[in-house]
């Protein structure tokens, strides 16, 4: 029982005219009559009473009409939903991110995406960058907002604006009164750094920054994530680096200061599995670009 034949029956039941239905459906009257005969033969029931002057529903046809109308409507809806899914307007977006990434414009982008595509369910998962890469490779995430360079070579990626690092220090620290702190004044200070196993790129860049200033950093503890690092700073455990996004959230007992020269920034990117971005992911990236500005997200070389 094909949907086209059901649609033909519904049209005739609504117009009570083979001629008008043929015009509405853009088929010939003989083809329309053939479809109705085939439909009646398939279900072994006469659906229409018809002669040269009159077309009407049989009792069986009247009982058949509403289920047939519902089947046609559902088929049209299924076709529409399939097209909308192919266009990324319905479905599920599985989005992974690092803690640092969520202290940027990412929450605003998620809100804008949900407002623009309310029929796409957004599933959010927080992970460190290496685990995000693995989840993307395994296909358990559609998109990941993380920190390049990436180890996996089979991930597509787009660059996002870097996150500038600033110094977090206890409010009572002698250097806290300075509007900008010279890096050379950090010699001998107790430092909190992320474990290299979690953030090898930023760890190495920070160590290189210290060495360039002629400083051998006194690392008293490894701490992750940066939100926890600010709590340690508040407790007087040491000094540490956080992104400007995290520094924008007030923390009792902690002040945030720029350094001179500026420390390394933290690169960010959106990544996905394979060569093609999923439709829901492409829609999200479009929204992300709108939030950031047209030139904010640009392709990175693999």
C-alpha cells in the first residue's frame, strides 16, 4: 500500500471528483482511476461508489478515510523531518568542551544555537583535551571545543580566538597592588601549574616563558582545572596562570593581573571526526561564527 495511492484516495474523498483530484494531483484521470482500482484490489474492499455523474464513499471508504489521511500526513511529516535532519535543523548535537572553553563565548553560542534550532537537543560533556580527541575519534561526540595542536590526524578543525593568560595571585600578596606585573618579579615565587600529562602544550609554553625571562619556576603543586587553581590561590597556596575568561569571574581573595612581557596565550579550536562536519555541527559552527564575528573561525591546516 503506497502513500501515493492513499493520497489519491484522500483527494477524491475530499473533492468527490476524479477530474478535480486529477488536476490537484497533476496526473491523468485514467492513471488516477487505475491507482484507486489497485488500492481497492489490495485491501479487497470497495472504497468508492462511482458512476458518470456521482462519486461517493462507501461505508468502508468512510472508515478508511481518516487512517489514510493520517498516513499521508505522517509520510509528509517524515519526509520533512528527514530533510530537516539532513539540513541540521533537527536531531542531537553532542558537544564536548574543556573547562576553559566554557569560560569564553561558548555558553552564548550554545544559547543562540538552541534559540535558532529548538528541535536539536544539545548534549554537553566536559573533558580535558586528550579525552575530547579520543571521544571524537570514537564517534561518541560530534564536536569538541579544545586546545590545539591535536594529536589525532583524522580530525577536522577550525581555529577559534586564543585565550590570553593572566596571573592569579592572592589579594594580600605584595605584588597585588601593581596594575601590571613584571615577569622578572616572579623569581622565587611559589607557582601552581597544570600537570604536563593533562596540558602538555600549555605546560611547555609556560616553562619556556619562564626560561626566556631567566626564571627557574618554583612549582609547589600541580593543579587542574584552572577553576580549582583559583581556589588554591585564594587559599594562599601560590600563584598561577588562568585565562581572561576565568579571570572575568570574581573570586574572593584573588586578584588577576596582566604580565609584562605577556605570557603565552592558550589556542582554541573546534574539532570533529573525519573530513565532513555533521549537519548539526555545521549549523552550530555557523552560529559560533555569528557570535564571534565573521572572521573568528577559520580553517586550520591539518
